[in-house]
């Protein structure tokens, strides 16, 4: 199990945010294309998280496919996820297995992700396809909760643009 503490920063100008990160000494650590498949039980939602398959194609390197259940524990300031992940080799076969268990595909989306590291924290700038989510945002994964205010101040991020919403919750706010 992996534990992550994260927030999303909405209403960003991608170029300005990248310039800020680079000017502060952030290191670019990756660029990848992702396909994400989000699943839900036929009779409703998971009560404590969500299930997804993610296919990741880095600019350099091999493609990987993972099945993850994210157990979500939101607070007012950040989102804490316990992630249970396994590698799989077939999206279609895993989708069939899940369907046999009463869990169906809710939606599929593609995004481009550019990642940076600054002060030991991870910054992912995400651009989804228009149908999934039209606006870019940045996810910040923290190593510990004490870094949140420091990092937001370093980047000049207005807390009104910070959310703990998942992509599913952001989509719901848009009526998707």
C-alpha cells in the first residue's frame, strides 16, 4: 500500500506555473500520456474510494498498466489516499473480470501529464481530453502535511484555487 497526501490547484496558467516551478529550481521528472478507466459498482458507488485502471506511456520507456483502488480520507485541507495497486497486462480482460464481479466502467479519459519535483514534493500538471475535463490543473503530492502551506506560499497559490476533489467530483460539478 502506498499513502499519498494531495491537493489539486485549479485555474492555472500552465506556462506560468511551469515557469514558476523552474525558476524555483524544480526538476522536470517526466512527461507521459495516460488513459484512465474509472469503475463503479452497478448498484451505486464505492463508499470509501474509487477503482481505476491506468495505462501509462512515458515519453521514454515502456508502457505499464495498473489497477488501483484509492481509499480516500479527505480533510478540509488535503486529500489522503491509501492506494492499493497491482500491475496487470490486459485492460479488456480486467474489465471483463470486474464486470463479472458487478463493477462496470463508469468513464474513460485521456490526459497528458508533465511532472516536476521541488523540495521533495511531486507536481503533476494534467491536461485531460475535452470530454473528460476541459481545464488544466496541477496535482501536488506531499511527503507530509507540514509542507502544504510552505509550498503553496512558494508558488503564490491562492487557497481559493486549491481543492481535494477527485476528477470524478470535478466532472460532476460540470454536469458530466
